[in-house]
């Protein structure tokens, strides 16, 4: 059997933000008509509000002096305080303003594959030095399940191929890339036309964190009754590219789509001196995006982080650190 809730104490004041706003307008304008116009209400409604304020504060607040109204001593004492309260209410109920990056402190943790981390780190570091010098960046390998890690705050942002489908995660697609065949200078495939047969006949290194030997290239080759020789599987793109730089194995590397601006994702391969060859097969494009938890969506610091990632991967290229 449920009991009825206890009646509220009539002596307890009722907090009404609208009354504070009305009081501020009345004391600032010293006129019921002008206060009503300021708050887009009728003079009659404002007059009723003034009567209510008089009862609550037990003071007439505004009294007539000829054709005008003048404040009482209590009203004069309340004027600045009422204005301050209304200003604070406005700030409380206003969407968060942008943060000054120079005021940011602490560490942002990003989860990304090693190739994405290598592409992002120089640009992010350069922007942090310029805009948020007290910010540190920490990159984690793809060793955490991104959805729970974002939810728990163990990582602030995931960047890369977003393949989990957590409905609460917010995802922004950043750039579409294609795969190219990366080989060392002087590799036999750099001479003459690269055909599917020549590509399949070469030795390959496959990048797979799960140790898989096959991928989209094998599917495309199979359509032509071709099969490539995978000599080694590595869990790291950086390791695979380093191997290609000193041997004849072919490594697949993401690069910009035809006609698009160069992508920083290709920079590590360029640094190693690898040649990028167009693959003469229809392969699906690779989508690179970023994912974060909704609780951080409106945070000024996190918005700056997302913007720096966006500028690094999508905006026109800038000088290296």
C-alpha cells in the first residue's frame, strides 16, 4: 500500500528563473511598459508579475513619482545582483562556446593502426605545437575493442577503418583511399606494364592483425583465375613496408584516389623510398574515418582534437614538423 507524498513546506521559497528575469527587466527599465516590451510580453502580464514580486520580496520595488516610476532603496540594492543572476542564467543555458586551444592541458589518447598513426602524428604534433602547446598525444595500437574503450574513456578517438557497429558511437568519414602496390626501387615490376599476371606472379607480404593470408586483391585475382604467392603475413603496415624496401615482396599501401590531393597516409611509404604502382584490377576503396563517444561530442577540447585530425587527413597538405 503506497502512501501519499508529504505536502511541501509552504515556507520554502519557490525558485522561478522567470521571476529573476522579470525583476532584472523591471529594475533596469523602471517601467512596466518598457520591461514588457523588453521581454516580449504584455504590460498587463508584466504588471501581474510586478505584483507577485512585491508580495514575495515584501517591498513595492517601483513606486510612482509623477509620470515615472522610481526604485525603492531595496530595489536599488537588488539591481546589480539581479543583473548578475540573469547573466549567469544565460551562460548556464547557452550552448558551450568554443575553447581556446592554448588553454588546453592534458593528454588525448587516439587508437589507430600503425600506418594511420605514422601519417597523423607529424601533422597533429605540428598543430598542437602551434595551437595547444600544453597538450600531449598518446597513440595506442588497435589492441582495445573500440566501442567499450570509447565509452569507458580509455581512448578519446579512434581513427582508421571503422568497422564496429556500436549504435551509440558517432562516426565521421574523413577520406576515401585506394590500394597501390608498393615495391623497392629497381623492382622488376617497375619495368614495363603492370598486368594482373605479373602482379600475381610476384611474392607478396600481407598485413593482417588476425594472421589472414587473403584479402580483396585475392578476390579480384580469382575472378581472372589467378592466385598470388603470399610469402609472409605481418601484423604491421610499417613492418611490411620496411620489408618491401629491402626485398622483392610487394606490399599494398593506401594512397589517394585519382585526382585527389596527396594523402599523408602515403608519406611513410614515400619516406622509405617505395614506388607506388597502380593495380590493374577493380579493388574496393578504403574509407578512413574517426569515431568517438557522444558524451564528448560537445566538449571544446575534443572538438579541437577532431578538427586537428580532420585538418591533417583532409585539408591541403602543410609542411612537415
